[in-house]
């Protein structure tokens, strides 16, 4: 009687189905608005038209792109190429200045070693109030 009515025991697929549901949900939460933005941008704004550049006008970086979404991303999301280049030059300048200071320190140490010299108290930091007080005391004596 019970030969054909067997129940096969398998692992639960509930977690897999729940994961698929969440993946589809978040995909469409992102894909539908992005698709609508792209569609309406192409329909209502469209690609840029070439126009002559007035004399003395320097175009911005994002004005070279044809599509409005590319222009938006270039203007607000991606870094400016000129700015990145100037940041690189600043880093190189700072590194070069550090190298020059280290070379000068090495040269000073070599001269001190060569002349059997030492630093001792060749320089003391002081505030303006200490200098004024010292001048007053020198004038009193």
C-alpha cells in the first residue's frame, strides 16, 4: 500500500530561494531607476551638439564629452585629469624637497665628522618675550 507514497528527505532550499528573492529585489531597485534615467536622458536631452568655441574661452573638462550622462559623471564623480596631474607634481616636489634636506643633513654630518666638530648648543629656540626680557636686563646692567 505504501510502496508508491514515499517522501524523499532533502536539504531545505528556503535559504537559496530567499537569497534569489533579495538579489532580484535589489537588482531591480537599482536597475529600474537607472534604466529610466538613461531612457529619459536620451529622449529629452540627447547628445551634445558641436558649436564653435568663442575666443578666449577655455572649455572645462566635462564639456568634451558627447553624452549628458558622461558629462555628469566627468563633472561630479570622476577626478579632473589636470587636478590629478598637479597633485602628482606636488607629491614629487615634496619628495624632492625632503631629498634635498636629507642631502644637506648628510653633507653637514660629513663636514662635522671631517672637521671633528659637534653641534653642541649652536641654536636655541626662544620666544619674543624672552628676547625682550633679555634686552631689558642687558640695558639695566
